C-alpha cells in the first residue's frame, strides 16, 4: 500500500505529499548531508526536481521483516520503459510504515 501511495504522490510532482512517506531519521540524514544551513525546504526542492521524472514503484519480491518495526523488499522502479530493481527498507513509525531510505540496488545472487 505504501508503494502505491508513493507512486500516486510522486505523480503529483508535489514533494509535500511525498516527504511524509519517508521516516524522520531518513529526512534528518538528508538535511544533515547538505551544506550548513540546509533545511527541509531544500530537501523539498530536491524532490521537486526528482519528481519531474514519472516513476512507478512496485514491490517485486517478498517482504522480509527484521523484528516488528523493520522490513525490506525488492521493488522495481519503472521510469518510462526502463525498469530498475532496488532494495527498499521500511520502518514502522508513528503507527505507519514509512520508507527508511531511497533504495539501493539489490545484492546479486549467486548460484552455487
């Protein structure tokens, strides 16, 4: 449900709808990774730029839980006809599941 909401909010181009879907810790990390004086408004401006590209977020793997408050899943990002698998982390925050990061490529699997 969170990924469907993210896709719908992303399509609006409005970062004020997307940013609340991310955890507070992640947003704080984004702010602190910027130059001194970076604020949530700067992060919103960055997301406004990112949201110019239409993206669909779709879970393509099983959800793996790490305790009652953390989970991860493989997600496919669809940008036009391009598809990119990513690993998303989620955290239960304030009674809602939120994105804990902006995703990373999944670890390659090896067949032994």
